[in-house]
C-alpha cells in the first residue's frame, strides 16, 4: 500500500509558477512510476506527466515546454514544476502511482493504482 500526499497548490496570477510536490510512503519508491493528473470542474481527469524511476518522462503534448516532472528517489518525492501558468490550468492536481511493469509510461487514470487527495491550483487572469 502506498500513500501519496500532494502539496504546493494555491492561487497564482497568470504567467506565474508553482511547484507541486508528492510525497510517497513507499518502502521501495523506485519501483513506482509517478504521475500527475488534473481535473477541472465539469471535465474528465486528464494526464499531465509521469516519470519512471530512471528519470524518463512522458508529458502531455499540450503542456510540454511549460510543465516539467521530476523525482528525487532519495526523498520518495515527485515534483511538478509549472511555469507560465494560464487560467485554463486551473484544476485540482492529483499525484498518482503504479508499479512499473512495462517499458512505456501509462497515461490513462485507470492504469494508476494509487492516488493522492489532490491539491487545488487556481490561476487568476
């Protein structure tokens, strides 16, 4: 069982930056692929980015260049750096994880076994 706790959300003006953190209570953090999803009101949960233990990543095409995922395996923590934020980035951001079992990185929510409670990010115009 893995518990995920997000932090770092908040209110920011358009053009600003935020860094989200996801702390995992896993004994073997390295075996998990860590991902970020977001869900805006009335919309489906969408994939943001994910990272394998070795640092290889997959980022949603629409967010490349602005959002960067990283992880610190010594701290059992994953991060999401968000730059040049836009009002349409407003959403609840969720950290998620699954035990790595394939070469490619999953992007569908159903493929992630563990979830955090979410952290609100609000970008004002």
